[in-house]
C-alpha cells in the first residue's frame, strides 16, 4: 500500500524553538515525531531518552527530531509552564509542539486525533516527502527504530542520486548505471 | 572510498550448523559477523545479546547473523568443548565458526588477523555483494547498528529493483523513473 | 557521636493518606523518608522506584516509607494538582507530604531547611525512637540502603528484647543472658 | 527454629588465595558464600557482580565474601584452567573454592550436596558463629541481601557489646542498661 501524506500538525504553542514549526518545513528531511506526555512513565523512562539519543546520534544527518506534547488526561497538571520546567530539567534539546486541544468535550488533542494515536509514547516516522511511514505505540526497540531510520535515510539518498542521475547522466537515451555510486556510500 | 571485498573466513570448525560455512555462501544477504571470545565480559554482557536480538528481530529479512570465536588469549580455557557448553547455556542460536589458529608464534587467529580486528567484541557488517562495510570494536550502539543494517537492506532492495528495472523497464533507450516504486516500500 | 532527634516535619498538605501525618506517630517503627521533586530526573528514575521497592519488600516489617515533596525550584510547575497526577501515574502507594513553603524570599521549603538537605533526591532514615540516623543526597545504593534498614530493624528488635528482658528477666539483681534469643532471629 | 551450624566446605582447590580456606577460619565474621558456575548466565549477569559489589561496599566491615565453584553440568568445559581465566577476565577479587567432585556417579559436588543447593547461583549467609542463616537460589534482591547482611552485622556487634557488658558492666548483680550504647551505633 502506498504511503500517505502525514497529517499536518495542529499546535497551540511551541517550546525550544524561536518560531512555530510546520510539517511542510521539514520536506527533504526524515522526521522522527515523538508524541508524549510529561507525566507518562513510559515516555519519561524510554521514549524521551530514545528520542534524545536519536537526536544526538544522527546529528548532521538529514533527520529532524520533533516532540509533540499530546495531553489527553490530567490536563491541569501538564500545562505549558509545567512542560517548560520538564523540558529544562530533562535537558530535552529538540523543539516540542503543544498539541492543540480538541473541540469541546473531546479530551484528545487535535494532532493526536488526526494521527489516530492510541496513547503515549507514540513514535512516528515521516519521510523526506512528508509521508507517514511508521507509527508505533508504546516502547519501540532501538534496533528496529534504527533500521527504519537507516532505511528512510538510504531511500532519500537514493532518490537524490536518482534525481542527479536523471538530470546529469541519463542523457542521449542512455542511463549510465552506477553513475552516483562513488558518493552513494554512507557506510564505508 | 569504495568498499572492498570482505576477507574470506578461515575456520577450524563450526558449531550450530550441520556443515561449514563460507562467506561466499551468503551472497545476496547482508551478514552481521559477531567476533567474540566466550570469556570476554563485554561480549557476554553486550555483544552476544545484541547479536541474538538482531537475529530475532530481522528473522525473515535477507540478513544472516554469524558468530566467530576469535580466541587470542587464554587459549586452553576456551577450547571447542567449552565453547559448545557456552553456546548451549547462553542459548546462542546462530552458527559460530572457530577462527583458525595463526601460524606458530602468533596468538592471533587467522580471520581476526585478516580483518585486522583490534579485539573483542567486534561487530562486522558485510553487504549482499560480499563487501566489508562496517567494523566496530567494542560496544556498538543499538540505534546505530540498526541504522547500518537498515541502510544495507534498503540498498540491497534498491539494487534488486534497479536490476528489475534494468531488465524490464529500461528498454528502447529509455528508463522509466520510479518503475519499481510501488513494491519498493519496506516501511509502509 | 550520639544520634539526634529528627526534626519535625512541616507540611502544607498530605496525599495518599486520609489524615495528616507527623513524625511522632511513627515511634516504634523505622522510617524511610524519601524527599523528592516530581520533575527531578534522578528522583523519578532512581529515588522513587527505590522507595517503592522498599515499601513492597519490607511490607509487614516495622518500617514505614513516607514521601516528602520538597520543591525548591519551578514552584509553579509542581503544585499539588500536578503532584497528585504524578503520584497516580507513577503508582506511588505511600503517603506523601508537601513540604511547607519557606518564609518570604526563601525558595527552600521548611522541612528541607530543617534537615539541611542539599537537594533531591534525599534518602533519610529515622530510627524507632525518632532519631535521625542516615541522610544521603543523590542516588543511594540498594545494598547499602538495605544494610542500613536491616541494621536499624535488628537494633530495634534487640531493644525490644532488652526491654522484655529488663521487665521480665532481670529481676533479683540478675540478668538471664539470652532470655529472648529464641524469638530473636529474623533470618532463620 | 534455631539456626544450625553451616556444613563444612569440601573443596579440591582454591584460587585467589595463597592457601586453602575453611569455614572455621571465618569465625567472628559474617560470610557471604556465593555458589556459581562460570557458564551459568544468571551467575555471570547477576550473582558474581552482586558478590563483587558486596565485597567492595563492605570492605572494612567484619564480612567476608567467598566464592564456590559448584559445577554440576558440563564438567569438562569448566575445569580449573577455564575458571582461572574466567576469574581473571571478570576481575573477581575474592577467594574461590572449587567444590570437590561427588562420589562416582554423582554429578553434584560435595559441598553443593551438603547444603542441598538447588542450582546456581545460590547465595548463602553464615553468621559470625558459623551458623547457616540464609540460603537463596536464583537472583537475590540487592535490598533484601543488604538487609540480611546489615542485620547479621548488627547482631554480631550486639553480641560483642553484650559480651563486653557481661565482662565489664554486669557486676555486683547489676546490669547497667545501655552501657555499650555510645559505641554501638554504626549508622550515625
């Protein structure tokens, strides 16, 4: 089944960034969107540290890590001021959007609803073309998450090379196979 | 720098497999070669469990996990019989080759020498064309290892599609870009 | 140096208990007082889980585990409502007092000040006579904490036996040595 | 039930000590006897590291940590030479006795049999009078083990004080209560 465009993010505020972010601004980069609640034990023990490790390990790669605070319970206990203190104390370095409250009577915020998330933590991967490629509820394995990231980065690199090939090497009705191979290798 | 062919494995015996294995037999699959010593604490605590997790998580994918017992110290304490008991007690499911002893006077076994390993554990990735793509001495991070595996698997899939494209779609001096895209997606 | 009486607790509210608690009410039991802040990473990752394990492992022993929320930073982010949600989400079963705010201009709450705590987490042991016996700032080792608890419990048991001996057996100017020995053994 | 004398140790050799040890030589000290097999995963991952931590944390206290290699399976794989390499590689600092083989036809070694151990790891506590006070098969909790050690150390200290009291203070038909209290306090 072909991947679908990821739903736009609907937020009421952003922390750790000078200006609001939108999904469109990340075209050309793989995005790890980490949806969490600051009082969700699994998020604090596993999800947030994992997102922090990804942010650090893939620094320099065309990958962005973005947090999304999707509060669907204890709303009064997890307001913006509490979140700000949380991000400071836990040294969360990446931008975090506050998911916009749902319509009256709906405790589920709007982005969480649009992605049909089951709860927190939820780990979401969006490819360089803005398509939703992976959504995992609960603790996600480092090896698997790494493989998914590596695959999307490799795919993106391949598309870049194909584009280059198309422009530069598939001329005169000929495609020079492997034209981009020399620069293609991320591993060795 | 273009990747080089991985050195052939030189072993004196194999465990967990009915017949001896050689690198050539793994063409078409990515290989994770885990070099260890059964009395190396870092191997037992980190390397072996990581290789076991990879074997389990990527079951079904074109990836093979192979162990290599590269004893370069305490040779008498880590003979074949001890290794056999170790593999049994630690429930190591994948094939393990015993690295062939070096020439007289050299405590370093032959495959370890050929790969210029610095010690154990060493994690080695070989691509589907038999080329050495990654070699890490010491504890290797799950996220990074996952990304390297994901990248090699994606690259392999891409080459398979390119080959298909080449055979089927680059006809009449034209290459139909994206011909294999529909089946290309491993993630969603 | 002889141990001193532990300072009284000064709190503004209590959670997880139908009525306010005071140190005096714990005479005859060893008390583990765990001082924490709900947004302190070391408390959440180590201190709170350790206190929870102590509460569970020593259930039935004359030992009480009591929490103390000693907020000295981000006061607005860690109010009573946030704490209540935190205790619920983290399944904290023991009573937690909210340390009373200090006088105007002092961010350090009153009990924290009285015990001269350096920060959070702080683990405090108070003996069955209400005396302060141990105060550790930072992550405290399970083995050492266990030994301290075991020692205080054994001491308390000994005093109980001595008291029994004194009342029942040290009569007529004679002390029957070992009178309580048969019931003295907690281990086997 | 009153504690019984711990069975004597029957060993074929000792490592990490210049001369053979016997239980009798530890009178006046609490003994943690850690029975293990070098190829037992639970021993390597939990039991040995725990015994190492105890040895380090209670350095200076009247507590001895002693290992016992109770091989009851894969005998050929865990001979003295393999054990020696294991102790070296895992930096085991305490003395380790090799449990004496059982009579012909019995795979269970003699000390293991005498203590009726169920397997490895087994953690055994022997008090300062040589009595068996605790025997736990499998992973033992740090907090509980700590409490048991603390209790035995406190009991031993108490007995020392009682002995002092008896000799020095219970004279003329009078026992001065608390005579040893000032020096009694291990915690503060």
